[in-house]
């Protein structure tokens, strides 16, 4: 580029001398400045647009992933609550059913006990009545037999009257019957009391055993249900933690991928823009040299020494302005790339 600038300066100095040359140089400078400004504006606009697009994409991706994570967590928590409620309801139902079964068994046992006691009492009463009747009949028969035999024996004895013999015999039989009946009644009552006590004790023992068995079953069922509930809750909590970790990993990976792609896009855009700017700079310099050469070839040199000095100064100023503008363009592109990179770096961290 320096060679081109030197050639342009030499050509301008060699052929300068007319107003057309000055006008051509001014037009070239204006064209250079306008093109450079346009290039700078285009570069800045492109970088800003790329940065905005990258930021919008990152924000949208992060928001979508976070919303999905929140929805997943809410669904998992709702499932956990539903599972816990269902398990608690099942536990309550099982306990209620077991208690109802216990109550029903106790009631049935009590009813059976009452029925057994009543039946035993009725049987005992019937047995007592039958025994008393039998003994009365037997006593009557025995009394009749004794009276008859005693009357027969007494008739042989002439010293005792028959009426006294009959009366004493009847009294003896009555006493014997009363003693036998009392003994039988006492024995039967004792047997009845013993049977009732035995039945009551046996039934009470059965009730106690049933209650103990039912309580043990209830405790076992409650323990099993509690263990199942705890296992289900732990499994659901582990699933929630795993889902949250997976979502976090996915979010981090997505953000990193988007940022890396954005950085690559920005770098590619910066390289392309810089290459385009360099190409435009070269074309501008070539255009300036061609314009100066064309303008200088129109007229013949007819300048004084002072005019030559003025032309040289103007050309040098033009060259300095062009170089400054090119440096500003390069610095703008580099600064925009650095700013984009820093913003992406801060977004990642």
C-alpha cells in the first residue's frame, strides 16, 4: 500500500498545475471519506445486529429450557403428592377395615359366648328337672315297695299295728327322697357353675387371642404400608433430583453450545467484514491513484514552486486522512469483536 501511495504522490506532484487536478484530488478525498464512513457504519451495524441476535437466541433458549424444567418439576411434585395421598388413603382404609373386622369378631365371639351360656343353662335346668322327676318317681316307687314290703312284714308281727308301720315307712322314704334330691341338685348346680366358668374362661381366652392376633396383623400391615410409603417417597425424590440434574446439565450444554456458536459467528463475521474492508481500502487507493493519474494526464505541468509545495501538502494531508480513516476502521472492527467476545464471556460466567 505504501508503494501505491508514493506512486500517487509522485504522479500528482509531477502533473499538478491545473484546477482540474485540484478538483480531482478533492473529489477523490471526498469519495474516500464517504466510502470509509459507509464501511464503518456497515461494520458497526453488522456487529450490533449479530450481538443482538446472539443475545436474543441465548435468552430465548435459556427461558424455554427453564420453563420446561419448571413444568417437569411441577409435574413430578404433583405426582409425588398424589402418590403420598393415595398411600395414606390406602393405609387409613386398611386400618379401618382391620378395626371393623376386629369389632365384628369380638361381637360374634360375645354372641356365641352368650348363646353357649344360655344353652348350657337350659340344658342344665332340663337335666336337673329330669333328674328330680326321675328321682321323685324312683323315690315314690321305692316308697311304695318299702311300704308294701314293710306292711307285709309288720302283719307278721302282732305286737305293732299296721298303721304305725305304714306311717314310719312313708316317713323314711320321704326323708330318703329329700336327701337324694338335695344331693342331686347340689351336684347339678356345681356342675353347671363349673361348666359356665369354663366356657366363660375359654371364650375370654379366645377373645384375647383374637385381639392379640388382630393387633399384630394391624401392626404388621401399618409397618409394611409405612415402609412402602417411605420407599415410594424416596424413589420419587430421587427421580426429581435426577430430573433436575439432567435439566441443569441440558441447560448448561445448550447455553455453552449457543455461546460457542455465537462466538464463532461473530468471529467469522468480523473476519469477513475485515477482509471486505481491506478489499474496499485497496480499491479506494487504486481508485485514487487512477483518478489522480487520469486528471494529471489531462494537462501539462504549469505550476510555480509555491503551488507545487501547496499541492504536495494537500496530497500529504489526503494520504494522512486516508490512513487515519483506515486505522479507525480497523480499530472499530477489532473493538467490536472484543466487546462481543467480552459480553459473551460475561454471559457464560
